[in-house]
C-alpha cells in the first residue's frame, strides 16, 4: 500500500532511504535546509573553482554498498582516485600509507553523488524543518513545520536523517529517540580551500597529517575529471578548530596555509583564491552502531552516519537499512 513519507535531510543517508522507499511505490518528499542535496558530501563552487570541502573520498567494504558503487562506476557518477596518499608528520618521517585501499570520488565533483540519488524523488530545498508533531492527537499521522511557517500535514512515516545534534530538538516527539541522539556529540573541522597560480606537486594526492593544525590535505585537482587549476583542500584537527571557533575566515586560511608550507617543507606558490569554511558538525565523537532507529507503532525512523560508525559508507548503509525495515513493516 502506498504511503506518504517525509524525509528530513538530503545528505547521503536521507537520499538513500528516500530513493529506496520511492522505488517501492511510496510517495516520498525530501526536505533540505540547504540549497541543494549532498549534505557533508558536497562541493563548494567559487569563482571558476570547485572544491570538495566535506567528504574527500570514500571506501567500500560492504557488499550492499559495493553493488551501488559498481552502478555509479558504470554510469560515471564516481571513479577511483588513484593518486598516492601519504602520512605526513612535520616532526618525524613521512611515509606512504601502507594499506592497499581503493578510494572513490564523485565525478566531476563529490556533489554528483547526491544529485544522482536525488533525481527520482521530490526534493524541497532551502526549507529547514523546525518541528515534527503528532497531527490532531492521531498516533501515526505526522505534521511537519518549517522555519518559514510552512505546514506539511498527513505523513504516515517520517525519516529524520540529520546529524545527531540537529536531530535532538526535532525528536521532542519521541523522548526515547531524543535521548539516543543526545548521547552523540560531534566535533568541528575547518576546511581551507585554495587555488595556486601554478603547480604544487609534493608527490601525493592526499595526506593524513599529524603534529600540525592540519589533519588532512588534498590536491583536489588530482581527482578524476576536475578542472586543471591547482586547487587544494586543507582540513584541520578538531582540537585546533575548537581553539579557533571565533577566528575570521581570513585568519583561519592564513594559519592553515602556513601549516601546509610547514608540513610539505616548501614555500607555496602565489594564491589566486582562498577561503575557509567551518563545519560545526563534521564527525561524531563516538558514533553508535545501532544502524538506524525505527518505531513501527508511530512510523518514525532515524538514520545517519552517527548511527552506523560514521563516514560515507555508514551513512549509505544506515539509510538503506532503515528503508528496508520500513518496507518490511508495510507488509
Ligand atoms: C570535513 C569532512 C570530511 C569528511 N571526510 C570524509 C571522508 O574522507 N570519507 C568519508 O567516508 N567520510 C567523510 N566525512 C563524513 C561524511 O561526509 C559523512 O559521513 C556523510 O556525508 C554523512 O551523511 P549523512 O546523510 O549521515 O549526514 P549529512 O550529510 O550531514 O546530511 C544531513 C542533511 O540534513 C540537512 N538538515 C539538517 N537539519 C535539517 C533540518 N532541520 N531541516 C532540513 N534539513 C536539515 C543538512 O543540511 C544535511 O544536508 C567527512 C565529513 C566532513 C564534514
């Protein structure tokens, strides 16, 4: 039987749940507060440049995710990122990472994945949902309200797919789920996005960094089908971000670029463009392994990377597993 389903959040987990439930014949509407889909797996485009400023790449271990990745590979939505990845330590030796990890990226940008998943479902963007309420005291019928005062009634099922701290206020309708979301705190990360006037090739595509403000640096331009401009993405360690929460974007960029020069032990070329972005909720301090939350009696479900060990693959599996549980309860 077709159901009217709302999904809050158009990150990977919400989009996967939405697509799955839509393909099963339900009437699904996705609500997203940002201007487009993708969430933390998105791309910032500025002037003529594009930067994957959130998720850098993803790996694939689970067979269910592998089936999806193979479909994306066949359709050119993702590609392998073959550039070498290193471990850098300005206080010690730098080493190539030892594992033989296959890394994938969205093509021509990370946000292509969200756009691909969002194709089939109704997506309402720039609409922040501020409450999930039980409609007219009828358990199992939900009404959503948005920041702009819009009211969306008559949903039989609601899927909430936001990061845990953003789920907490929305879960006042279910104190048990709310308590679970409250138990997960998230850490910030600054991303500095920079384009240089000429090549800067230290011999790697990406590097994990220790003993520095930086946790990760990537030559964005070494990823498949990117523009030729020499663009880099630098991520900070959470502790450094916590100590620089109120710093201006210019100050953050300057300090992170100085740190880049130190970790690669080289002066940097002229900067054509730089900016920085502050991810307040970058990753869970201690993600849960519940997979998802679902209550058949009320039709409320919760998914997201924070329920499935963090990262892109976890977000995908959380959305998929929740959709599977919802479909099962419909029979
Ligand atoms: C800096 C950074 C680097 C990362 N690097 C990697 C990496 O290299 N590899 C990897 O595997 N993972 C990485 N990750 C993690 C990866 O991005 C996430 O695990 C994954 O994208 C999470 O998907 P999600 O659907 O759970 O949540 P999100 O992507 O956060 O999606 C939630 C969505 O809900 C929306 N939303 C929130 N509140 C509301 C509301 N009230 N109303 C409507 N919409 C709302 C948000 O705007 C967002 O679009 C990184 C993350 C960050 C931030």
